[in-house]
């Protein structure tokens, strides 16, 4: 092993010395047309020998020939250039001042180093290419296309070409930009556009493509996904730009395309200076900290440097997971991990007295609509009375910012979930007006990837072999990813005015039936889709802003500010009967009403990939 390493080092050093002599002699012959005297030729050879020897000595001393950089890499080529230039300067000085040494022609002393550098760079690039190909087994590498020809694609192609252990070999790029028609990235060329993807894939024997475009509209990814699904091409992707956080693409992060990639909206741009102003060095409390939204809020808030981050949840296992996630510890013996139910105001008061939170993110809630239709009192106790407990204590202990997490189902509410969360919005507005503090609510639609969400349910049903259950072929919902939802929640605390209910512009709603079909297509399985009928309290379509609410966007083009009627807690009991009343099914037709009343469940489609 050591012999091979030293042989490689000696070979590189020998090649570099050879480059010096070939460059010097070439310049000499070209410049003096074979008419150089023996004395001058000796001077040239002495200069070249001195420069080459100095480069080898300095190169070993600086570890250039001991794997300081990967051979043929950009860093290696740059450093070898600096090394050659330094050696040439030192050799020139020696050639001028040492007695009895004949001075080489100035033309050779200036031109030979430049040509030598060029030869060294070319040889190193060829060495790298040969070494990589010698270590590859092409028959074990799958040819792939990379979709995109920008910075992300360049990073990906470079890593794939540099890693001899990868199972993928990029053979072409797909990009629609006319200006990139003849572009090559690390030796891989643009072979066609989106419309030519299928044809070129067959031509090159490609069955897998990797989507590597960060700045394109999400519709572009959807179109590529549809093309791949219809033509039995596997589509992979790389982490999104916001998930990279400035780091390089890692080949281990290449993954299968997920339906969440196709449904989520672009990230809401947040004003970090505004956010840091109300969170940095502040005491922050997050309720429901073990849930999907609460846990992500904790992660994002932690990065902004609060003086105290208190995680409150009634699920001890969720708190254990969060402590491991945030701090790498799982002892659960610190006061910032709080086991408490927001229904218990006496227990909450002790927590508030100990921590005196300046900022509260209230995410704790019961959120499953059908369960609350069966057990409406549970929704009342948690979503309404639990929120009231927190608001009362926030007023009592001087909390300056209170962000209540609501739902789009609170707009024109038709369910226990919607009505109990609507009451929480109104109570938040009451305490905002009463205290004059920044108490706000944030309203958004379905969250992708959360526990118990539609996608979570569909994945489990697909893994079990089906069927997928959909309530109605025309039911549609708004979607956003967990990071997107939490970015809005945190931003709301900065730009919200007291009593505001803030709503994200979530684009166009998506049909659940279409999502089910897409997930089945991506799974490659034959799965039935079963239509079960709408359940009590469910709507065909949700709204984000109620009919009597105005859509005002004073600070951010994607964030609406609406107002709700405040609710005095003294009159809260009067709202109880309406909040927990039995809901009807929101049928779209009399025919559907009759069908569901007969207790029928039907298969609307046997979807095959």
C-alpha cells in the first residue's frame, strides 16, 4: 500500500520535472530556431533543472506531493501554478546572482514557467480522468440524466463524477433554456429539453433522472414528475435550497420524489431582523411542543437565540424526542421540558410563575375533525377552554407576544373543530384589545407530513396494499409544508398587530382524489381508491377568509390580516351549545345524500400505474 502511494508521488514529481524541460526546450527552440550556442543551451538547462528541483523540494515540504489536494482538482491545479511560479522566481534569482552560472535568456525565464504550468494542469486533469475511469465498473453504474443545468446541477454532476463508489453515472443534462443548448458541465452535455426527455432517455438507455433545479416554479417539477410517471422513468431529487443552508449537495441526500415536493408552496420570505428583535434573548414558551408544528417552531426559534426555550406538552414521549432532537440529550430532568395539560390552569400557573414567558407560541390542540364530531366536549375543553387558560395567564404574567395557531376550518366554520378554534381566535382578540399587547392568531390549511395528515394516512394505506380512502371525488384542500407553516407563525409575531388573524396566501386548492392518484402512480402499485362519502362537519372546499372578513395585506404580499369579533370570556358559556352542536354532512347533491344514507361505500376507481 505504502509502495503504491510513494510510487504515485514519485510519478507526479517526475511528470512535473518533465513538464519543465519540455516547456523550456520548446520555448528555446521556437525562440532561437536551433541557433542557440552550447553555452546558452547549458544556461537554459541549468535554469530548468534549478526550477524543477526547487518545485519538487518545495512541493514535498508543502505536502503538495503528499495528497494535500485531490489530484486534478481545482485547488490542486491552482496550487501547482503558485508552486511553479514561486520556483521560477527563485530559480531566476539564483541564475542571476550565483557566480560562474551563465544567465539563461530572459525570454526562456519568462515563458517557460507559463508553458510548464499549462502542461502540468493538463496532465493532472488527464491523470484524474484516467484514475477515475480505471476505478469504475461501468456495467455496475446506472446511466442517468440530470434535469437542470444550473448551479445545483453542476454541484451534483461534479460529485457524481468525483465519487467512484456511486451507482449513478450522469450521461446527459435536460434543460429548456435555449442559451444552454450546447453547455457542458464537468464533461456532461445538455442533450435535450423537457419535450425530448423520453426520446433521449430511450436513446441513452436511461431509466432514472435526478431533478436538480432550485429556482424553478413548482409546476415545473410537477410536469417532469408527470412525464416520468407516464413513461416508467424513476425521478429522484436533491434537497431544497432552504434545506441545504448554504452547504454543498451530498450524494447521500438524493432521494425519491415525494408528493410533498409537488404540493408545498414556495417558502415565505421572513425578515430575520424583525424576528430576532422579539425572540433573541427572550423567554419563549411553546405549547404542544412535541407535535408536528410545535416541534418545528422549537427548532426554528432555537436558532434565533432565546434566553429560555420552554417546551410544554402532555405527551412525555414527544418531549423526550424533542430533547434528543434539539440538544442530543434524553434525560428529561431539566425545567425547560414541561409535562402539563393546558386544561389544568393551576398546573399552568406554576409553570408561568417559574418561567414568566415573554413570548408564547400556542400550538396545542385537538385537530382531527371526525374525532371531535364524536367527542365534541373534548374539543371544547382543549381548543377553547385550554386556550382561555393560556390567555388569562399570559395577561397575568405580562407576556408581550402571544401567537395562537388556528386553522382554515375556523373560517365559516361547519364543524366542532372549526367552531372551537374560531372561539380561540375571538378570545385572543379580546385579550389583545384588553392588554394592548401583540396577541395574534395564525390561520392556515392542511400541513404536509404531519402525524395523522392525509399524506401520512395515504402512505400507510399504500404500504398495506390499499385501498386508499377518499371521502369525495371533488373534495379539495389547501396545502403547505411544515417549515412553510412555521415560518409564517414566527413571522406573525413580528408583523402582526394586536387582535389580527393572519392568513397565508396558499395558492390554489388541490383535489384530494388527484393526490391519491399521484401517490399510487409514484408507488408503482395497483391500488384501489374507495369513496366513503363526506363525514359530518366536512366541506367539499375550505376557505381561508370568511365571507364577512376583509382581505388586507399591509405588510407582506402573501400574508393577509383579517379581524374577528372579540369574545368576552364572561359570555363564553353562551357559546358552548353552538360550539358542540351536532353537525350535518355537507352533501353536494340529493343523490349523494340518499347514497350515503344507505350506508354504501363504493369503489370509484381501480387505479393502475
